[in-house]
């Protein structure tokens, strides 16, 4: 651990942003918030590639959708005046900002925003102005894009660590797109997935991506939690294969059930974590037993991690952006539930702790590591 390191958990909820701060030991946490009280915080990013800055994607039933930034760790906020906006002639509406992601390390002033209705915006001046990457919005398959249960949302943005021109996005309930030229052109990458509506092989679009992560050791390998299962690609998304061995739903042998869930994350050690849910219809953990599953690096199957104590019925869920990891040598894994609870592990899931407090419905959890 680095001396003086602080870990901040950035927790976006249905009613504002909360920040939990700890030292590198992560034995106790100090809470601040709610900040931006009354606003839905669907996305949050802590960025310190220049000076530390917090970004949030906020929505309000009366005041619309905005990006707000803080340069003093949340003490004060300002609204970005030239945030993402569709042109009137596009016919699209900006409902929510589902994801804020940093650009490639070689582009420290670049940020991306994924929105609903599905589209991708980029800023090259630390979020002060934004432009639509309209080659995606105008993709020939656009007439066939269907909204998922959470809307027509672009929720995942991945940048190849060695090639800033290669970008992947995940859209619900449409699928995966990849650009190899920085967003000037896009190709659908859904071969091997199923059509969410028919459970038959998907056409060019029609799969419902819930979350994707890029492998830390091999950036041509991607992992996906999808509406109809869990998948892996070893060729940058050109083809997907299932990787559900050990997951509870995959063992039920009922054709109407599948390995359903939303979040997915990988730690520095290469271990993958996800939270299975009972079904698309229920969208809660099965039997009220909140359990995280792990697939260790190189392992052939998933396995349940330690039980979360005290053991009590928890009919709750974990949303697609509410599972996170930090970048410390001994990484923590953190998640928040729709019931407002926060849990974390410092031993790759061999034990779990609960952070005191009960928050509004949790949309997003991000771990931001800074040297004090």
C-alpha cells in the first residue's frame, strides 16, 4: 500500500451523491453527503489525470439532465453549460447520462459520456464542451434498436489500453459496437449472442448487454454479463462464447431460465465478480440470499464467495454500475444494493463487511484512489 493513500467510494443514488473515505487499510469509513440532494446520480467519475475533479451525470424530473463537476471533492458544484445535447433535428431526447468514462491515458483531457437515448459524446477539454460521435447514432441498424427495461441506454464505454482509437460500447437492448478509428465508424459485434426477444441467434443487433469489462492482462479479451447469460470474447468482440459454469441459474436446466444479472468487475489479480439474480422477471437475488460469485483467474468455473453476514433475507438487487474495484495492490471489491446497503471485501470475497448506513436506491459505485 502507498503511504498516505486515500480511497473514496463515490456512491450515486436516487437522491444524491454520497462519498465514503478511508485510508489504504480501509478498516473504517467516513461518510459525506448527500451532495446534489434530490438529484438522481446515475453516473460518477473521479478523475485525477490533471488535478482532481469529480464529475456526475445527474437527472431531475423537473430540471432535466446535466453534468455537474466539483474541484473541491464535493464541497461545491457547478453545472457544465455546454454538456451533451442532441440537436433538435436528430429527433432524439437526452433522458439520462448513464456513464462517464476517462479517455485513454495519452489523452488526459478527454472524457466520454454514454447517454439515453443511446448515444456517445466526447469532450476534449475536461468536460467543458461536448460533441456527439454521430457515426454511432446514425448507424444503419438504428431503426432496429430496442429499449431495455431501463431505457435505450449506452451504459458501458471501454478504451483499449494500448490503442486509444479502439473503443467498445454496450447498449441495452441493442448489443456491442466497436470503433477502430476513435469513433468515426462503428461495427456491431454481437456474433454468438442471442436475440433478447426471441432467444434465437441475434442478427446484427438485438442482444441486451448489461455490462462489459476488458481483461487487465489481455485487452483483446472481453467479458460480458448479458440478459441471457455470461459471455467471453477472446478476439475483441468478433465472437462471443458462454462462460456460465458454476452459476446457479445455469444449473437449473429450465429453458426459460438463464444466468441473469447486471454488474461485472475484474480485480487486478484477474478475478471476475458478478451477482446472479433469480430471473429477468424477479430481478432480486434468489431466495433473499445475497451472494457474490467469483471466477478466479484461470479457473474453469464460477464459485460463490463467502456468505454476507449477518445472514438475513435480503430481497434486493445490484445494478449494472454498482459493483466496483480499486487499484491498490491488495484490491477491494465494493457493491451497493437497491436497498441502499454497501458491502466490501479486501480478500477477494473470502469475507465481506458492511459499511454502516442505509442509503437511497444505489445506481452506481466507483472507487477513486488518491495519494493524500
